[in-house]
C-alpha cells in the first residue's frame, strides 16, 4: 500500500488531440505502423465498458468452453493490449511474438486505429457501455490505477470526463466513431447492458460472429464462467499482478452492475449530463440504456 502510494501518477500527452498515456504518445509511430494480419481479431472499447468481460467470453468461445485453457495466462498475456507500453514490454512486441490466429485488445478511438486493421479487413468486436456507468467506473479505475492520472474529486472528474480530456478521449466521439465505422467494416457492436440482460443471447452473437458452433451446454458453461462473481474470483481476469493497481482501494472487478451512477450523480450533474447527452448524440442512431 505504502509502495503504491509512492508511485507517481501517470503522465499524459496527446496524439491528434486525443489524450493518451505519455509512453503511448512516445511510441506512436511504432503503434501506428503495426502490421495486422487478416486472421487477427480485435476487441475494441472505451475504457471500462466491459472489455475484460468481452475478452474472456471470446477466449472461452475460441477454446470451446475449456475453462482450464482459458486459465493458461492472465488476460493481457492471452490477448495483447495493442497500444500498451512499458519500459520492459509493449503490446506490439507481445503481438509480434505471438502465433496466429491472434486476438488483440485496444481502447483507441476509431480514427487512431492502425490502418493495417482496415487494409487486412480484420474482424472487430466493439463493446460500449452507457455513459453514466462508464464514467463512474472510469473514475474508480483512475483512482486505483497509477498508470493513469489522478482523477481528483468526483465533482472534478465529472467535468474532466465531459470535456473529453480524459485518457483515450471523449466517450461520445469514441462510441459514435466506432458505430459509424460499422457501416463499412465487419464490426460486431455489443452493449454492456444487453450482456447484463441476456448474456446467453449476446454470447451466441459473438460465437456466430466468430464462425463457431457450440452446443447449448457449452454456451451455458461460458455464461456461468463469465458471470461477474466467477470472474471476480478468477485470478486470470483481475490484473492482480499489476503493481500500479491498488485493488484494496477499488477492486478491478468493482461492482459489475448497471445503474450504479445513481449512487454518484447529484441531481444537477444528472441534468447537466442529460443535456450534454442530447446535444452530443443528436447526430447518431446509437442509443443506450441507462438502467435495467
Ligand atoms: P464497474 O467498475 O462498474 O464494476 P473494462 O474491462 O473495460 O476495464 O471494464 C471494467 C468494468 O466491467 C467494471 O465495471 C467491472 O466490474 C465490469 N465487469 C468485468 N467483468 C464483468 C462481468 N463478468 N459482468 C459484469 N461486469 C463486469
């Protein structure tokens, strides 16, 4: 705990107006020039939208529901985090060293995705979560993760988040940008709230998108093993060895619900957000469910 407190908070810079971790910006050429392969699968999302959940679902589908195989390594080693950069390792190096078919993860907004993914026509799964819960989840994540800047107080963070000056950019631009791209590229666009409502239906969608055909009982097994409670107990999906994360302050698997924003938003903040939402979402057919 004391050691964690001494780690300096993450530094940021920008690429094309998008705030990103400084070490990502410093390696930008290498990231932008990444060479995707036609059989790569990419899982893309705004941070805290349900990425890890989707990743584990995909891994289990690929392994025909074999739990032991999915426990072969922590999630970030099974599916490299494309733009992740540390002094000793990077997502790109990990991906380059990995045999195909590869599954990769990114939080990049659509305009910053390395062009080879489009050129190679890679399959992409995008997962989105309603802005209110996404914001609350991100606030706690920035508090517990020294890889990112300190979020300040909830009131401060609320303003920062709405201004779009958070790491990986504006939530609005992110979800809308990927939604639009769906018109011209094979993207399966998932929603956290739909996964909560009917996990089996959504898992089946992923299975079909991946061109797999699994028995009902295998699907049921995947539903069970990707439930919040089971994933919370799974050391391979919790980033327990990341020294920058303080899980005692806020666990990686924090609450896993829809509607937790009600415990955080003041009435005034809710009004402000709703107004902001109307304005920002006026030019898209995309819509979200804020409570179940
Ligand atoms: P909360 O902070 O609201 O609990 P990401 O993987 O993109 O970082 O997203 C993390 C969020 O997804 C956290 O939200 C986490 O609890 C939630 N989550 C992870 N696995 C989940 C699961 N199996 N079911 C529901 N929510 C899950």
